[in-house]
C-alpha cells in the first residue's frame, strides 16, 4: 500500500515539473476551461488556449445512490498509486 504522504509528494513533483517545463512552451492547449485557467494563473506569460473536443460530452445525469451498481476506473495500473487505489476501493467498497 502507498503511504498517505505519496499523493502529496506526487502532487508536488507534478507542480515542480509544470513550473519547470511549461515556461519552455510557446502555447498550451487544453479542453477543460477551468483547468486551463489554473494553468494560466500559474504561468501568466504563457498562452493557454481552450480547444473544444471533437467528441460529445458524456450525458450530464447523476445516478441515484443505491440504484447504479457499476464502477468504471480507467487508469494505468502499472503506476503503484493507481493500483493501490483500485485495490483499496475493491476491498473497502466492493460487494458485501
């Protein structure tokens, strides 16, 4: 199991990488406006462009708690924290 400090350490390493590499970019393209705005806030000199996706957005409905019993997790399970998170979810939230 990944120690609790690992997600925080991962966040910090991603921030360091973004702080180092994003200033080298001429432009950043993203699909999600709020996330692009956060990138722009951290890198004011960088041009950040929101590009619409060619795919339609998924239906915007909220499943009723207790009625839908499907969980889909898409992740790279070769990355330890993802595998540990999936294992934790199955062990703690799986069928009983």
